[in-house]
C-alpha cells in the first residue's frame, strides 16, 4: 500500500468526497465489518488513486497501513495523518458534518488499532514475536513523538470533535510506552557479557533456583499459571536486570532499578498485569450488573459484615452456605 497518498497536497474541489449514494461507501464498510481489513484498505486506495478523498474511508486505509508495517511503521502512519490533516482537511469530503464524520472514521481506526495491539500482546503469537524482533526501542520512541504531534494537530483541526480521538490516541501511547520499555529491556539483556552468554544451561538453572525463580516464565510444580500482560513481562525483565547488576556488583545502577521496581510494587494494579485473570469476572458483572448491584445498600448491615468475614476465612464453605 502507498502511504504517499496521504502526503499529497490536494486542490480545492467543488464537491469533495464520495456522494452519499456512491455504493463504494457501503461496500468498503461491509468489507471492514466482515473482518476483511486489507481488502477494505485496498479498495480505499483505489478511491484515493482517483483523487477522491473522503474522511469516512480514512480509518480503513490507515489500518491497512498499520497491518502492513506493524508497530515499527506507526511513526510513518501518524506522521502522514498529521500532514494530511494540516494540509488537506478543508479539501476532504464530505463537506457537510466533516468534523463529525472525521470523529467517527478516525475513531474507528484508533479503536481497532488499540484492540489489535492488545490482542497480539495477550496471545503472544507469531505477530507479537515479529514485533519484538523487528521493532527497536527507538522505533517505539519515534512513534510516541509522532503520536504527540498528531494529538496537537487533531486538536487544532478538529477542535471539539477531537476530544474522543485524543483519548483513544493517549491509550495507544500508553501501550507504546510500555512496549518501548519492554523492547529496551530485551535489548539490554541481549548485551550480556560473553561469560554470561556462554554460561551452560545447568549454570543458568542454578542461578534461577538460587534467586527463587525470579524472571522465570514457566510454572513450577503444581503452581497456578496465569497469563500476564506486556506490563508483567516488563516487570520480569526489570527483576532480571536487577539480578544481573547485583551479580556484577554494579550497585549504583542496581539501586536505580530497585527504586523503579519498588514504585511499581507500591502502585501495583493486578488488572494491568493480569488482565485475562479478571476478564470473565467483569464480563459476568456486566451481564448481570443490575442483579448484583441491587444489594449495594446492604454493605453497612450486620449481615453483610458477618458474611464478608465468613467469606474471608472459608471461601469454599461460603459458596455452599
């Protein structure tokens, strides 16, 4: 796909964008709705090739660019969108309610992008491994800078309509920031001294056992295995780096890392580190919120307090009580 379509300088048009009766509007939206995202993006590219630019289609094209370039290519996607909004917004269709359509079209892109980032992070599949291998920490940093510039541009161009878009882009930036730290930690670990790199597998296992298994990603014995997020993976990397610094007696750096880890512990939010652990809980709560929340007023009653203490001391018996 050609990102240069977003870097063109458009000329004023008597009636920019697609006509409301143009079947391509529905056809492209249907492709995206059916999960055929690349087909939708290619179809939008065909419209752009004709010199027709419509913000209702923009999100599909942007998402196609991301699917091709991955996390590494987000800097170019954000930068190209900033240029397009600054240079061509007034020449983009539709003329009527352009800001509102922009809010919906770009909002779809940000929501879909965040869902994809979180899904690949949770699944730890081939795409996630590819992102880790191909993306340098500087790439994530460049994407963060481009996202910051895009927030400024959207605020200026879309004004009030930009507010929900800014919120979506901030969530993406938070994800990128955590991903950047993870990649940076991976790079730091890869720069181990030759002696450490050449250590036998037996020696590595002995070190892990001596340290209580910190940094290990495999379950031990019959312990419970819970899938963590990129934030947990980053914390495990920090623990591993702390151990390496202590072994090398690099105490000033170890103190800095220890302080960072302690701040993480003090502000620990299990929902951030173990999102899948709580997913079913929140799903059931959402489905039956009225049935559950109707007892909110009972929290101060003696019966509620007694049942709460019973639940604390014997959760299994509480279920059958």
